C-alpha cells in the first residue's frame, strides 16, 4: 500500500486519525507540524511571531517536497493547501484524504485544545475562525483524492471508511 496523507482544517482530527491509521496499517505516522518544529527549533507560534506566516509556508513546502514519495501515514498542517504549489504536489501523492468537518464541530474543539497554540486561531472569534476556514474548502477538495466526513463519527469509523475506500 502507498502511504496515506491526511489534509483538513485545524481540529478535523488529522493527528488522532493519523495515529489510529498508523496502528491499523503498520505504517509509521509522521506529523508535518512536528517535522517543522524540529527544523525551526521553536514553537510554531514563536516562528509566526518572528518571521510571519509566509516564512512558515516556505518551511511547509520544503517538508512536503521531502515526502512526495512516502510510505507513511502523514498528518499535514491545516494550511498546507494554501499554496497552489502544495496542492499540485499533494495531487501527486494520492491517496490524499480530506477529513471534512464543519465550524460547529471544530470551533469548540479548538477552544478546548490547550495542548497546541495555533497562531491563526488563538484569540480569534468564532466568526474570524470561519473566515480562515471558508476560502480553504475548495482548496482541500482540489488537493484530495478522497473526502471523508468526520462529523458525528468516531476515529475508528473514519479509519474504516478510509481503508475500505483505498482497498
Ligand atoms: C495551521 C494549522 C496548524 C499549523 C499552523 C497553521 C493552519 O496545524 O500548521 O498553526 O494554517 O491551518 P494543525 O492543522 O495540525 O492544527
């Protein structure tokens, strides 16, 4: 089996689903945000504060290029689809699974997640978060080879659907 790449908005469950997919398939799990943090040697929030979002996107593209041919389960960062170059690269990486979710689900999740500081969400109102999300929807769909709805579903059910669709 080829590797599986997960895309979707912050709070869609890319990390949770990625870890479970890794357990079920035996493929190792990689989180792009972790790879970037290793490279930059600081948190993503610190990097945004110091260098801005565009510099972060550069790092993201660099990591993506490194994993074009891969045999992992990869959880990407929610903004990886912002660059057209990345969307083109992702299209070469199928299966790429868009974990589809809606603001009603991810906004409370993001507010309750105190483990990660996300610069594009921290101290934003629900309306502002929606404004980050909405322009991205078409980008996720463009880059994905498979769309899986995650609302009202357990990680186990999501993983089962992904694996059934891939086989
Ligand atoms: C971002 C999502 C984050 C992280 C960074 C930017 C985004 O990853 O890459 O804070 O622009 O959506 P998660 O989707 O894993 O939270």
